[in-house]
């Protein structure tokens, strides 16, 4: 993994009795597509808003290239908030140009960049259309253009895949990958852990405002105890596995005759193959990647859905609006 | 403010100017206002200049004597008159009904008009029939009581002396009314635009994208500055139209004190806008749907509405009461109340200056409170933000 460009260090934030961030710490390496994952209500939006000073922190620090994030650095960041928003009655090109100028671009360069990005995102023929005359999908692209127009060094996107159809997800992930190849650090959030596991190279998964795990997706899918899937012919219940010594690993589950083992560290998978062959014909024998949602469940003891329901109940009890209607009091700079 | 801060503020203001100044509604409303101002000033002057002489019929009596009475009545009522001898009363009545004659003097003892105005003809001394009736009556008195003529030669009316100098003339009061209507309209129309614009930014959520690169104070300042420049341009155009139309039509309004009233009105449009713009912005930031804006700006507009409603009592009475004088010095009501007091001749110029300075000082105070409300509520979505909550620091963190 390359060096960390963006660091979150001990972020804390409470809204009344609800703790949004509870000492959140992780780092985002340069030039990667980095997924910031967790159930709704885990604190992702508050963290992303804090990067831009749009949400205040009770404690902790966010650093960009080793320095605490300041106004000057933010000019080189691009942001697509969870709550999409553009001026409804403003013409598309003027609007994107305006956002470019708000990021310190001179007028001529802003116009050029706005034209470039609108063409690139397939909106070249809608430059003079009002934003509220665009289709939903085109509004999403316009929002992305507003985040990309000033050629940011860091791209922060809050739930960029929410509400996209499968084609839209593919387009969006292609653009994110393209930006990362161009050297941009891309941080995006999602509560759909399994949807995005193929899109990002590395992730941080959070829950209750704390880091659960972070690292390369491939490493997390493998885990400390790699998963081995073995099926023996004529044994739909996977009963042969009962003969396996406990020090090799433990049975996670049996799925349609296939036994899934969590292999003990240092255990030899060939020993398991020998036991299987002794029991019958081995029809399937392979290592299998875990889904990120399973990684989450394994680490927290709750599924993503359970965690979201639990958060919603806690928010209701505290009298705060649920996710989607959340509050961010105080803009501090 | 550093250079970048100024640039951000100007970019926000520039967007407001370009987006709003280009709209058809702005062009149309400006044209309508300018035409209204020009007509309001020029029309009375043009109409009085082009007025036809009033035709007064005369029946019986000595035509020469009656003609003198009619001419004199015309002079008193400030109307040009033409004497039209009529053969008999029936013909004169027919001419009166058809509108050919304005009044008929019958045998020097009776004045006929088509319809007696409410309040009676003779009570309205400034009108032609009124003057005619009084002069003809006087002439008849002299005929019947020879001594009366001698008495009249020495003057029959008693002198009237006022204890204090006369306050503003009717023309000044009307100009004052016209001015405060414009002050009130400008502040509420452009104030509402601020609130609606901020409501739009909040409800469309574009504000979060903006705040990622612009500070709330810059966004707020740029917005009120941009809309304020538009308002200022429109107000300046209206004052210009007032002066140009007034001179072109030879209106008496531009020569007397009225021009001062209009200029003071212009000053209070600026000061009043400055005072109210941030309050409207704060009100706009409390809502989450644009349709809720109207109900939150109502309390903001209330002081102006009260001052405006009470202004009629000042403009149509001789001298404002103490309460209205107080309103003239309170920043929330001064923008409307002070031009009214000045137009009515109730305050000297130095008091107007003091009031404007107090209002300007109030602007700073209002801007600080409004900026606090704005900053705390602009990113809060969901239900309308309770004012109490954003004003209390501890609760605002919740």
C-alpha cells in the first residue's frame, strides 16, 4: 500500500445524546479508489462533511499530505454530497463554470473545464438546459461534473452509487477508476458493502463511529483465517467434515453440500483435502473470498441490516431525525 | 477580509446579479416602475397645462356685471372661464345636462350645476361653482344693502394668524406617500427575494456543495450584496425618472422640497435594505421548503407594515404624535417612518440624519445576529428550525 494522503485521526462528534463519531481513525492512500463503508448511521456523512468543514468536530484531526486540512487545501478537493444539489433554474454550463470559479479557477479556464467535463460525461448537447429540465440520471452526471470540474487532487463522494441503475453503477465506477489512474485520491462512501467490493481497491468499514476494519479488499475477503470450500460427492449434509481435527480450522457453515471452513493460521489445506478424499470423491476444492458484508458481520456480530435498524431506533429514542433527515448544526471554520 | 474572501463574496454577488438581472420579470418590473414614476410626476402637470377653459352660462340680469362676477370666480378657483350667454333657463339646463356648460348663473341669484358634489357646492370654496355662488351672493348683498359695499371695500374677512409656521404642503405630503410606498415595496420585494433565494439554496441542497468551498459569511454577504445592487440600480433609476419626468413636464414637484423628500427616500431605501437584508436571509435559512418562506418572513416585515399603515395618519393630519416620532428613530421602523415625518414637515433635517445613522448602526447589530442564525440553520434539514434553538449555543449543538 502506498503512503497515506488523507488521514483521519481520532474524530469525535456527538449530536445531543447520539454519538456520530467515536474516535474514528483510518488513512486513505494516494491514487486509489477507496471505499468508506458501513451501515446507514455509522457516521460516514459526518466524516465526509468534516473534511470540508461543513460539519464541526468535537475532537480529532483530518490531515491532507501530513498537514491539517485548511481552506487552501480544500480548494483542491472535489465533493459530491449525499444530498445532491444544484441550482434548479440555472443553465448547466453556467452552473458548472460557477463551481469551477468558486474553486479559484479564472473565468476562461473555468469555461473550458466546464465544457470539457460536460462533453466527457455525455452532457455536451445540454449545456444551455436548465438543471431541473434534465433527467434524473443526467442530474447525477451534472453533480459529478460539479465535483470534477476543477480537476481536484482528492475526490470525495458520499453514496455515489445510491439510486443508480446497473449501467449507471458501471459508468460511475469507470470514472472513479479513471480518476484514480490519473493520480487522484478517490474516497467514496456506501452502505451497500457487497455492491462496491469489486469497485474499490481498499476500504475502511465503520460502525457506531468507530473503525471496524480497514485494508485491501482482497486481504479482507481472505481474512486471517482463509475460507476453504470443499464438497464431497454423495454427502449432501457434509457429514464427512465431522472427522476433521479442530486444530486445522472450524466449520463456518454447510451450503448445499459444500462445507465452508475457516482455516486456522498456519494450517495445511492439503491435510483437509486428504481427509475429504478419504471420505469420497472430491467434487469441489477451492479458497473462497468472503463478502464484505460477512466481514462486517464477523467483526461486529450483527448484519448491516440489523445495525441500520438498531441505529434508527436509537436515533428515534434520542429525538433526532433518522438517516436521510439528519442534522448538522454549526458550520465552523 | 483577505483577497480570496473578497473574490468569493464577489463571485456569489455576481451570480445573483447575472441570474436575476437577466430575467424577464426583472426587466418588466423595472419598466413598469419607471413608467409609473414618470406618469405619477408628469401627468398632473401635463393635464393642468392642457386643461380647457370652463364654460359658464349666464341667464338674465346685466350680462356685463355677471361676466365680471364669472371671470372673478374663475380667478379665485384658478380655472380659465368662458362666459356663454344663454337665452333662457331651459336652454341653459339642456346645455348643462349635455356637459356643454360647467355651471349656469341664473339672474345673479342662483347657481345651477349638473350635480351638487357631496358636502355641498358652496362649502367647497376652491371650486368654480363655489366661488361663483359666493361672489354672486356678495354682489346681490351689495345691491340690496348699499352700506355693505363700503364695508366690503375695507375687507370683510378677518385676518387669520397661525402660531407656528405651516408644515408640509399637500404636494410634499403626496410625494412623501409616494416615497414611502416605494421604500416599503423595495425593501419587502428585494428582502423576499433574499429569503426565497436562500430557501432555494437550502431546499435544493446546493448549499452543501457551495459551503465546501465558500464560507457561510461569504455566501450570505455575496447574496445580499448582489440582490442589493440590483435594488439600488432600480431605486436610482426611479429617482432619475422622477427628476427627468418632473423637469420635462415642468412639474412643481422637482423645484420645491419634494426633491429632498425623494432623495431622503433613496437614502432610506439603502439604509433600510442594509438593515433588513440579513434579517430576511436569516428567515430564509430557517425553512427547508421554499413554500414555507412566506410565513417566516412575515414577522420580519411586521415593523415596516406597522410604520406604513400608520403613515397615513401622519400624512393626513397636521403633526405626527409622539409615538410616530419614536418610530422614526427606531431602526426597524425608521426607513418608512422618517421619510413620512420629513415629508409632513414634522422633523428638521438633522433628525433625519440622526435616524439614518441609528439605522446604520442597527444594521451591524442585526447582521451579527442574522449571520449567527444563518450559519447555524443553513445546513439543517428536516422540519423548520426553531429560532430559539439556533440562538442558544448549547442547544444548537444538539
